[in-house]
């Protein structure tokens, strides 16, 4: 394992260049360039707040950062999920020509999405300061371990789905349907309490994304550090997905190229 991690670090300039290439390719030829990373969450938050705040009788000042944090994390996880299906197919030419650890390709996708996550999250922090006041230094610092857990979860999801899609090409289609269903079952743009009041607490408790939403929303909306229990739950979820992804990659990495 140590040798494998050292090899990933030794090839850091290679996979970091791939991340930069992905970011440049995404905005090449665009007039606003990376400005779209700012416009999209603002526009979506405005739309959802205009509709949802009225339907659910929420105050815009506190509901706007709630929605933006939800959309920000959902965008990260959904991109890691949908694009994760293609990570090894997309990197087939590199895999055939450059014997690097295959773990770098989920890292490539995760880091590119983390870049957009940080931009949108900075907007969410600014919006929460406007709506609910400055949360405090300690609550803001608590976002650092939360982001690390989110990144681990993103890598794990990308890796797992990438491996599955190599062997079963229908995975990407199943994933698209699953994401549409999961979006409406996740309290992204509607209050989490709404589900609990309707007797659907089990939906919230069974949703693996909810703990990560709580880790980010708690410091910004209530100005508190998330509970140890919530960190523990998120760590168990991220750690479980990570172990599953790492074990599958270790078992199949040497044979993966024959199925691409």
C-alpha cells in the first residue's frame, strides 16, 4: 500500500496536468470562462428560493444559503457519479501508454469537481454571512475536515462506478435514473424537517448524502461546529465507500485494461 501511495505521489505532475486540462477544456471558447461556475449556483439558488421559499413559507435570508449549500454539494456528488462512469474509458489512451496507478483517474475527476465545489461554497459562505451573520472562526474551520470527507466520498463513488461501468455498460444508464430519483429524495431545495414531519425520517436517515449536507450547513446556518456523532457518521460512510472502492480497484486494476 505504501509503495502504491508513493507511486501516486510520484506521478502527481501527470494527474495534476490532467486536472488543469479538464478545467481549461470545460471553459474553452466561453466568453465568461470560469465565471459560469459563479453564475450557475447563483441562478439556480434564485430560482429555487423564489419558488420554494413561497411554498414552504421560509425566510429568504436563511433559506438562500440552505439552498445554495444543498445545490453545491449535490452538484459535486452528481458530477462525481455521472462522470465517474466514464473515467477509465476517458483515460483509455493514457492507461495503455502510461503505466500509472489507476487510482489517479478518479483523483483527476474528484479534484476538478472540488475546484467548482470550492467556488460555489465560497458563494454559500458569503450568502450565509449576509443572511445569518458571521458564523465564527471555529465553525468555518470545521468545514476543512468536512471537505476532506466529501472529497474522499467523491473519489470513492467515481472509482466504484468507473470500475462497474467497465464491466457492465448499462451502469451509466442506471446511474442517470438513480440520480433523478435521489435528487427528489434528498433535502437539497426543500427543508429536511418537511420529510420528518411527514413520517419519512427513514428516508433522511438512509440517505448517505444527508450527513455531508449537515456538516456543511450546520456551521453556516446555525453557527455551530457539527456534532461528533455527525462527523462519526460521515466518516463511517466515506470510509466504507473508500474501502469498497480501494479493494475493488486493487483486485481488478491489473485486468481492467482488457475490458476497455
